[in-house]
C-alpha cells in the first residue's frame, strides 16, 4: 500500500524574470512588472510530498523530522531572504520562474531521499499561482 506524506515550509525571496538575450522591451512585454530591474519578492509556500510503502517496523513512509531537516538545509537556508538571481548559484543563468524554482528544489532533494520513494514538489508563488513538479 503506497501512502503520500507531505511537509509544508516557506521562504521569502526576491527575483527578476527576464531573458538576458532579449531587449528590455521584449522582457517587459513577456514578463511585465516581474521584469523590474530592481526585483520584486514573494512569500513562497512549499509542499514537499514523498510517496512510498509504509515501513512495517516504524509505520512511516519517511521520518518527517528527516524531511523537515532536509527542507531546512537544502531549501530554506539556500533561498530564504535571498535575491534568487544574484545569490543562488542555480539561477545565475536560469530564469527563476516558479516552474524553474520547483525543478531546482526537486533536484536538490532527490539525491537525499531514498530512491524507493517518489518525490513531488508543489510551490505556491502566490495563494492563486502554484506549480507542481514530480520529476517526470
């Protein structure tokens, strides 16, 4: 029987959406106010979900304290109160859209979670805008 367990977290970060190969006009047309050269911020809400078999000895799919600690070290410490474009190496050349942020988070966590477990990232950029990435 496969069960999904999830852990919520949050981080606050600034970013600017733009493509350095485009003109300011094209960036403005595509990204609007999100292309502001002075950046803007979000209060991101993160849900990390792990799916797998329940361990008959522990009753866990995954120890939630372990998951909490992984999120804290790999995501919150790396992203919280940071300018994603300028302070997070993964976004030096990658546009920090919600889609790309969720993929980067998945890539950071995937090697640290047993391969027998499926990993899914849901990232809320606003209460109404969110993305989900399952590594597919």
